[in-house]
């Protein structure tokens, strides 16, 4: 699968274990310019990256459900 081929370079584990990045998953809210709260836990930082991800939008086009189409949710499962 395509996803297996790119997963080593595109995984959260790569950033946390190989690159020394502290990774927190969950609901986040900035409290001030150097503090973020993630799932109720306050974290101080010098630099922060917020990677929100996303979901594909499938437009309500008549007949679309009757054909095969690809989104980021299913394209990486191709063999």
C-alpha cells in the first residue's frame, strides 16, 4: 500500500522519537504566548507547532455516490 511506503516519513512517531519533538494529541487552547493547554494539561514552550490535520469534503453532487472517487481518506489504501 502507498500509505505503508510513506508512513516512516509521515508519522508522529518519527517526530517524537527520531527528532526529539514533544508530541501531544488532543484538544488544545493557547493560554498566553508561551503556554498551551492540551486536554487539561498546561505546557510551557519556546516554540510551538499546531498541526490540525483535516478531513476531505465530498460535495453533494448528484450521482457522485454512484461512482468510484478518491479522497485523502481512501487514496492511500490503493495497492
